């Protein structure tokens, strides 16, 4: 897979990968972290979150993390972590954005 073909990332995907690059998290913790990382601008619904997680699992960008995270309402909480491929894609998108910022800063006013 060519990493460059996967970018630019959708904002939701970017913030989920960014959250998971810091540490493995379960769904609710991802929702909270994405809201914090985006300064409250991005408030994901559970449907949006789990649809994105399912897609990233299928693409191999994240994986389930088997650490015991407890239960909620009698169900086992699933935790997720970023894979090496997911980290490469996140890094490529960050580099793309940094190059855009550099271009803006170096252009005449």
C-alpha cells in the first residue's frame, strides 16, 4: 500500500488516529480525546466513531487491543491501538500539513 495514496485524511480519521497514537483507548475515551484534541470543535457520535473504527480495522490502520479494560453494562469494553501502518499514514498527513503551513509562511503577503 502506498501511504501517499491514503492522504489527505478525513478530519474524523485524522483525530481518531492522533488519539490512538498517544495510547490505546476504548471507544468512549476516544470520543473524549477527539473532542479535547479538536478544542471541542469535533464532537463524534458513537455511530460515526464505530463506523470509522470498523473501516480503519479493515484497512489495518488500527487493531483491537486485548488488555482487559473492564466491562460496561455487562459488556466487555473493546480497546484499540494504532498499527505501524496507521502511524505511517498519520505521519504522512502531518508532514503534508506542515508543508502547507511552510508554503503559507514563506509566501509574500
